[in-house]
C-alpha cells in the first residue's frame, strides 16, 4: 500500500505543476474537438471567487500512454529505428481527463477494474509522469495507493512508521508522539514489531491507513483501501474519513461500494476505458457507473437471448433522474399511495406506504421480476425487495398487455425526503446469471417522512427491538 506525502510538490503558496510532452507519435487532441463531459456543474468551471474555497487539485486534459510491444526484440528495433518505423501500439490508460477539487471537497473516482482509476491517482500523487496534460496540487498530500508498496518488507511495522515519517519530512520526535495513536488504530497487536513481509494484505492496509491519517494531511488519496480488511476496520476507516472531512480534509476516494461513495463524496468522476464519461454530483455519478455495469451485464446475458437482443425504444414517459434497459417491458406510471389507496406525499411513523407501478409489455414475455427500493437524500439505499426474491411469480405478459403491481411497507424511516427507484428484469436462475434488465428508472417518485415529537427516530430507520430488564435478588450488593 503506497503511503506517500507530497508537500504541495513545491512549497506553498506556489502552485506546483507537472507538465508533460505528448506521447509519440500522436499529438494531443485540440481543445475545440474535445467532447464535453455531461453533468459537470458550471460552477466547477468558473474561477474561484472570494467566498469559494481555493482549488487545491487541478487536472487539465491529462493523459498517460503506454507503448505495447508484441515481441521483446521490438523494443530494441524501436530504439534503433525509431525514425523509420513504429514497432509498438499505443495504449492510453487515461486520456482527456479534466476536473478541479476545492479545499474541503471529496471526489469519488469510479470505474470498473482497468478503467484508469489507479493510474490517474498515481499521476496526481506524483509517482507517475503523465504523457500529456497538466496536474497542479497545493497542500500536504498523503496517498494510499498500491498494496505492498511504500513499506520496506524487511523492516518491522514500528520501523516503517518512523521511515514513513522521515520520507514525509516529519521529525522522529513527532512520530514518536503519534506512534501510540497509529498503533492503536492499526490494531495489529504484537505484529507491530514483526517484519512487514510477514503481514497479511489486511495488516498492510491497516498500518498504511493509520500512518496516512495520523500525519494530518490536507489532501488524502485513498485507492480502494476499503477493499481489504475486515468490516470493523472498514467502518473505522469510514468514520475517520468523515471526521477528517468535517475538519476540512480534501479527499480523492476510489471504491466500488456505492454507499461509501455516496455517503462520503460530494462529487464523482466516472471513467470508462480511461475516458471520463461523467463528472458531477456523487449520486448521479454512481448511478451512471451502475448503469454502465448493468448494460454490460445485459450484453453478456443477451448473447444467448436472440429474441431480446434488439432493444425497444421507450414509448412511456415518467419522471426520473436516469432510465435505461432493453425496453421490452416498460414502466408506464408510478404512484405513492396511503393506506386508503389515495396519492400521498407525506407519511408519519408506522403509517403504511404503498408504491404502485403500471407496466406495459412491448413483446410476449415471461419470467418478469419487478424490484423496488427507497433511498435517502444522500443516495444510500435503505429498504426494498424484488418479486423474484420474495418468490412472487408474475404472470406471463402478452405484447400490449398491462400489469399493475404494488409494494407496501410500514414506514420505519426517520424524518426526511426519500426517492423511489423501480426496475423490471427477466430472470429465471437463482444466481441471477441470466438476468436481463428491461427497464430501470431512478428517482421515479418521491415521498416525505414527518417526525413525531413523542417518537423520535435517530438512525436511518427503526427496526423493532425488544428490551427487558430486571433487578436480580441473587446478585450481592456492590457488584
């Protein structure tokens, strides 16, 4: 786990920059030909005003190109005959990436494995040199990158803590004062005095994260740190990140966990094959990423489904933040109803909530499943289910036939505003290997929960819990 700190690349307040020459042989794409990224807020592109936090990370048209050789001898040929012939193929790990992060903001970098996330973060951290473009960083930067790097495998955990402090320019006396705090958070026990080469991946991550957050960085880069370690460690990491963010930390965060990204980050950057496809608020960014994942899963499932391979244009129009699917069954209407079957927008604690949807089949189809979920204002999914999981068998549908379905639940949510997401799939296998997404609409309806002074809900939702107590006679006094 690379654990590095950069003090502004140059001493502040001078803004540091990494300038790169274009990869050979291809020139950079002209600015007039670059495709704009949907979802980018205009405010993020304006110059910093007196009231707006300063930009601490600025990335402009960044790209990293690698040369791929088919045979080892082609490298020698390229070195000797570089002006006569090209013996390599260009592979752009990232290209045309531009964004700004202001002080105190958190940006989630999202994408599938191999999409260029780690390459981008390594360039920002200064461990890779870009082929084209510019990156500017202002402030003390601490980075958690590749697992296993940044530590000397022969040194003990204790020695590596002091080594990292020396690399970061922190006096040993300061690191000694912080050591107990670092060791307590890492929670690796006696292994702190054992060689790092004996550590598991989870122990590497624990120690690396502990050192990085203990040096009070102004900018922290975290590359999938929550993918290793047990659930308790992951929760402690998230809690520490939230606390540091409240104290003004600027964060670049990579995770495949939708809830983690949406609960920690203000904005998100979605990469597909090294190219940015969305830059904007965190929830729409994660929705865009999930849409890409599901569309790819659809393509894989449709290889053996020739009848559903041809998509159908959406003919129904309903409100929603994002809609996608093959369109063979389409959501036509969505309503939120009260216990009397009347449309409602506000609900009290323990009041029944009904989400009603009408589906319209565009082809003859069977094995249809409908899923429902409610999510809070931060985009975290709270409650929901599917007819397939509940073993509710829906009837086969003929082309042009409608089906009305209702999901009912008792309101146990705390006060606030909530959105409804619906999806229609075709699935038969319990492992979902044949799952085909027909229609999904995020934010197709909304409702509000009003609080009750006599029954406050302090957490995201209330689950019934039994409480009992007693005054045992057989316990001696004073115990």
